[in-house]
């Protein structure tokens, strides 16, 4: 059973449905969403790699679950990793199984020549489109949805969720689709316990983002930078800031800059912070447990695994601090590293006690070693950030259409031709 705790001005929507009849709750939830869909259009954006269509059981189950709902007006797949035309066609045919009734399905071939031509046109206007990856794929796919004007509410989730069912989808969408509340953005959260090894997952959140943000909150408080303190307290309010699941109103989405690297999730939270009052933001418990693929630590390779993830996230936060009037230098980074390490070890102790009381496996020594690596990754991030003046965000679509007014027409044409 979930608890009732609310923290700050961001509303937490708990998972109380588990107390009662889950199937009855699901029917009632989907009945509500069907009613909402008569008055507004709901879309789903699915970032996917080509290789995920070959993972046994996972994506097939996601498609089967989505096909049991009728409230979606449009589904767009942001397909990355398809280098050849035959790979795109294979993936397109795979995802076309999501077509149903009046529901439109489009697969955006990010590496395809037509979308690459759109990117080139933007670059010619000195618009930073970033580098290939999930963030860039999400951004161009959002642009297509905005161009088509077929959605009032958009939900986004990944395609590698092993424990996926349609209740997760319904709960993700309901807060922003519900006309009886004021939410314009909703972030998902969940427990991350491996069903096979019975151990805690989510190392990047547990061992880095949570203690790192707590560290920066306390530092900003001590040096009386109240705006930055409030910013980090806001981030600290989210139970799973790196969750890839969120929903939002289209009018908000048009205004969001999108990070093209692993800073996508924390960047999105920051963009929302800049544009919404906190009472218009919610987070929701999506499911009892969530399992997906795990990243290796890659301690010696700053371009791989958790190493790159931690570096990208740290760079975003450091760039944010610098862009909001605070100087960052080597002594500051040294203080952050040392304070983070102390804070993270305290969290490790708490996780150890939590795991022990719940009968979970927990390797405290390995967790502490991971924290020491993360501490060093902060230094790597600073070395990269001090050389990088451009930042890691792609401009919002509201900004882009000022510079390239006909880009929506080009984007619609490219996607429609690829999906003939």
C-alpha cells in the first residue's frame, strides 16, 4: 500500500488502486480516458531503436497491450538505429500493427535521407540540432506531431519496458488529459527491483542524481543563492527524475527546449520548471515494479554506459548553474565532489538498511565503489563543460518556426513519403 505523503507544491498521485480490485480500476480508468478522448485528442510518442524489434517478447507485449486501448488518436514512433532502407521497412511494418480504427500510426526514420534533409535545412539556418540519439529523435518526432496538429495531449514512454501493461499507459495519460484538474505536465515514477536477482536497480538515480541534487541544494542554501536553491529543491521533489515516462499538453511541448544527450530527462524537468507554476505539475506512481535494460558502468569509457549518462547529466546541471549567474571553477567542483561523496555514502547506508528489512540482496561494497566512480565522473563532466559553450539543448519548436517558417511542411512531407 502506498503512503499519503506530499512534498512541496508538486502533486504526487499515489498507487492506491492496489488496495482494491485492479481490473475494476483499469476498466474505470479506461472509461474515463475514452470520455476525455471525445473532447481532446491523445497521442503517444514511442522512442525506439531498430534492434528493439528483435528483443524476444518485450516490444511485442507493449504493442499487444497498446492495441487493447481505444483512446489514442495518433501514435508516432521515433525510430533510431535503422541504417538501411530494408531495416526501416521492417520496423515500419512491425509498428504498423498498432494501426486500429481511426488511429493513425507513423514511423519517423531519423537516419533516413528525407529527415536528414530536414536536419540539413535547419543547420543551414544555424539551428543547433544536436547529435544523433534519443533526444534528437524525440525532438523531431514532437515537431511532426505539432505540425500535424492532431494531439492536445502527448504521452511518451520507452520501448524496452519488460513489465509493461496498459495500466501504466492509462495512468501516465490521465492526469494531463483530465479536464477537471490543472496539470499540464506529469512525470512517471515507480519502484525498480529486479525480479530475478531481487536487488535494487536504478543506480544512476539512487546513487548519483538524488545525492548530487541534494548536495547542490545544500550548497546553494549555504551560499544564499535562493533561486538556485529553489530550483534544486524542485528537482529533489521528483521520486524518479530519470524516468523516461511523462505526458504533457501540446501547448507546453511546443515551448520546450529538448536536450539531445543523456540529460534529456533532467533538462525536461528544468524546462517545465521555467514555464509552469508548480501546481500545474504532477508525478504519478505508474506501476508496482518496473524492469528494463540496464546500462554497464563503463568506468574507463566516458562515451559508454553509466559513465556517459552521469557526465551528461552533470554537464547539464553545471551549465544551468553557470547560465544563472554563478561562477563555477576548480575549487567549487572539488567541494561538490567531496560533498557529493559524503552525501552518497549516507544514502548507501539507507539503501542497505531498506534492502535488509525487505529481504533484498544488497552489495554495499559495490555500491560504495560505484559512488566513488560517480564522484570521479563529476570531474570528467567539468572538463567537458568548461570547453563547451553551446550547451546540449535543441531549441523549442516555437523558436524554430520563427527562423524556418516552412519547416513543418517539409517535415510532414518527409514523414508521409517515408510511410507510403
